[in-house]
C-alpha cells in the first residue's frame, strides 16, 4: 500500500520461452510483487538471466517451474500467474505454447 493508503499492485509480465522434455514451451507469466524492495530483487534476478530493457515484455529462457522456485527464494509473497490464458498464441492454452495440459 502506498503512503496515501491507496492499494497498488506491483506487477510485470515476462515471456518464458524454453525447451522441456524436447518440446518447445512458450508462455507469458505475470509476476506480482508485495513491495518495491521485492521488485528490485526480482529485477536483479531477471537481469542475471537476460535483458530487462528489451521490448515491453522481456523474453527469458526460463522454465516456469524454475521461475516459481527462484521467485519463492526472493519472497514467499510473490505470485506468478500465467498471463492471458485463453489467447490463441502464447498463453497456457494457446496453440503455440507447447502445452497440452495443465
């Protein structure tokens, strides 16, 4: 919550493109952070994995399970959510995501 009492959700969206069991996976994930200190830590982690200044949605070769594990190491209150789950391309159920089931 900001100093003025207005609730604000700190979030970013990243693209995870990686190979799992010899199959390509492409999915966008939303990361929700509880405060700005945690945002800084997330940013530093993502910088260690690639460029955060590229495009509006940075792309990382980072499997979803690893993303969740690394975010939990930073802070247990971080939430990771598949973005726009029903869009036709790079969503969890999209035709280009590489996922056939959840």
